[in-house]
C-alpha cells in the first residue's frame, strides 16, 4: 500500500496510494451502544422511529467527541505542568476521566508526544489504564517487566489495558519510564508520518470538512486523516509561540489560494524553513478554529520540510 518513504528533518513521510480523499470513507466509524435497541436501526421500518434512533446515536457520537477532546486537553496540561515533555514515556492520570475514551486520548497524545503512552482513570477502588505504543516498541513486554506493581494487564504489542492499586501508581509510573528508557531504540522515537492523500489548498472546501467530520470520532483503527501539500509559502506572519518558542504559527498560501492559518506544536525549531519566502511542504490534518464567533479552517501541522524533497 505504501508507495514511497522519505526521511527528512526528524520524521519520515510515507505516501499511501489512495486515489482520492473520498476513498477515506472506508474509515467511517459509527458508534452503536446506547442500549439494546440500537441494532434495530439497520432494519427499522418505522421512519420516525429510525430517525429518533439515528438522532440519539449522532448525539452520542457528538458527546463522545467533546469528551475525548476535553480529556486530551487536560492530559496535555498535565504533561506540561509536570515538566514531562522530554520523558521516554507518557503516563497520566485523573480520576474523573471517562474510561470509555482513554484509549482514544492515548492515541491523541502520541500524535504530539511520540512515545509509549498510558492514560489512567479511576475504576472502582483501583486505577485502570489504556496503553498505546509506537512503531516497533512492544508495550506488552514493557508492562510485563513492571507487572509486580500491577493487579492485572493484557493486550498485545501496540495496545494494552491494565489495573493497579492507587498506592502503586507512582512507583509503577517510575518503573515503566525506566523500563522504556532502557529498551526503546532511538529510531522508535522518531515518528513516521503516513500521508493519506496529497492535496492542494484548493481542495480544502466546506464540503471536504463536512466529509471529514463524518469520520469522527478518531482514534485507534480510525486515525485522523493526514494530508500533504507542496509548493507552500508563508505570507510573512511565521513566528514561534510558547515560553520557550517551541511551537510554530504560520499563515500560508499555495499559488493564488486563500491564506490558511497553521499551528505546529513542537515545531518551533523549524521556523527558518518557512522564512525568507522559501517554498516548503506540509504534512497536516484539518481542524476548525473558532475565534470571536467566527469559524475558520486551520491546519494542524505534523511536520514541515523544504520543498523538492522526494
């Protein structure tokens, strides 16, 4: 399926042979599970009843998306407040996080902090977690090496679940970090970016945004689509953000397209690539940004590199 693999500036771009962005519709995920009536939706002959079922499922999906976004935001804040940006693993906990979305949250955290990730919440009188790993690293083996601190665990190389006693959380977190730091290879901490489709800015239309929303919620087995666009130029507003200038803010154009805002967390060191009217390439996902009641499209940058790298 992969047609090319290109290394560049800390990450690898992999182009996937997808003829058109609309082919991504096979990623569509529908969450069914509010109650036992939901399986009836597929063969419901009463139109009004079917509409009611569909509306309830749509609301369930919407609530779930809002929930995982809020928990992801809180987890990011926890990482920063604990000065854990440079660790070999991510282990976070908050007792009121919803157990049903912590796996999705773990995947979202990996998109920014590319390393084995565990997200804990309280479950009864114990802590429960979902684990997600990075390419090449066996998170199950890492958990097995720390199993003396766990009540139970199970899973496979890239995803697992576990429970532990509350009093063991800190010692487990330290043990897991030590185990990962001693066994993970440096190249495993360099993310490989899989490009779902190469598009032009002219392809980014309200219709495309509506289609992408139908794929939500994103998470394991249904990752956020990533696009690549070439021959991009910043309009002169490129700058770094953050107390240590660690993030990148751009306002970009391609040829005669309209300008689009772009934000790249952790990409501040690549500011020079976008300066001096240089042409460059972007790997990104699409999001909507609301400011003062106005909604606009924003690029969530995965990486930026100089133009002409094939």
